[in-house]
C-alpha cells in the first residue's frame, strides 16, 4: 500500500472516534504537522473530512454518501450464501435467510438438510412474525416504539399449543431475544419443528436479516439446536462483518 493511502486511511480511522486536532492527527501518523495538514486539506477538498469552527477535523459527508451507495449495491443474500452453505455443511440442518419488509418476514434463501425429512418452507414464502425464530429476531431489531406498534397490530393464531397468543407475551420474548442476541421457535408454528435464529447487521448495527437453523424434533430436539447457537452466531457475525463491517 502506498504511504499516502495508508496515512489517509489511518486519519479516517482516527476521525471515526471523534473530531481530531491537527496536532493529534500528526501524532497519530507520526509526521510533521505540515505533512498532516496537506493530507487533511486534500481529504477536505474531496469531502471526506470537514474542518469545524474550532479547527478540529471530523469525517465529511462524502464518506457517508459513498458508504450508503456501497451498501445499496450489496445483496445480503449473495454475501451470506457461502457462510450459510458452510454452516449447512457443518451441521446438516436446514438453513434459512429471511428479511423483514412492509410488516412481513420473507425467506430469501434456503439450504436443505442432509437428511430425507424436508421442511415445507421455500424461498419467497412468508414466515409468521409471532411464531418463527427469524420473525422474532427481525422484530426484536426494530426501534422500541415501532416494535410495540407492530406487535399490537398482529393477529395471534394458535398454530400449535406453544404459540404466543398476546402482544404482551411476544414483547416479553422480544426483550429476551434482544438481551441474549438470538431467538428460538419451540414448535410454535409447526409442532414437530424447532428453530434457532440470529441477526445479521448493517454498518450502523441495524438488523437487516436473520439466519436460522431448523430441524424436525425427531432428528434434532431444541436442546440439540441450542448447542449449535454459538456456531450460528459466529456465522451471522461473519456475514455482518462482510456486509457492513459491524458484527
């Protein structure tokens, strides 16, 4: 890497922690103030750095514009595919990728299990918000007021005896999901199917998708799936890191 590019990236990384003076930038780079000033002025001309009235420098708007454009050009399904395939290969269970859009959860990718029993789910099929692990993960990632608004607008059918039946029950479980960082479906949609799910996050920490492991209870009971949660979380973090740099 060229020395100038390396210095520019070092300065931008330093500014991510907050506004910086010229002296601090020069110290961080290990160069004379005049060298740091030339670099900062060049970055300022291109909009990557902004000089404040107190003469400290902060990140410029151009950087955020490029970051947003970069994210918009990334397909989370494409980024997640190799990581989900590796997870599927390691555990052998069905793997799903789901997203939340317009009040609904939709499966956007699926990898079948290696055993002969197949799940009814498919790409494009909607998942129940109140009775699926991916639905809980995606709802838990919503801002507090929006999460409550959605929960109170939903219907709560009794898919199985274990289904959550009230907004209060769902909201309480979503708090648990937020605290522990993953969700589970205890046979709440299909009595013979269990599932665990984890969030995939964007640069700002927003939950943009959920990945999950599902299995018939005759093959792997919920206790067996819960032992795979660390692997599932590591997979979700790897996708988050590649997608937006924020596991």
